């Protein structure tokens, strides 16, 4: 499993994941299953940000991480 996320994307995913999970947790009893979905999505964002790997990016062949170029 190679890393396919840049540092800025990892930070953004973790911050957004914490926000979504917190909102889902706070409103957990009020709106049925929607807050549970927010907690799930937030958790997925946090995990993918921590491990620096996104399976969807891998399937699409996309990466935000720059590769080091070697000098000739």
C-alpha cells in the first residue's frame, strides 16, 4: 500500500473528519440515521488521512503526493 496523499490533503481530511464525526455525535439522537452516516464518513476520512492512503484515489489512478525526481 503506497501513500497517495499529500500532507495538505491528509490534514484537510483529518480536520473535516473530526468535524463531521463531532456533528454526527452531537446530533445523534435527533435526526434518525443521518448523524450515524456523518460519524461513519468522518471516521473514514480520519482513517484515510492518518494512513495517507485513499483506495478511491488508487482505483482512479490519482495521487496528490509528489514523487521525487532523480537527477540524471
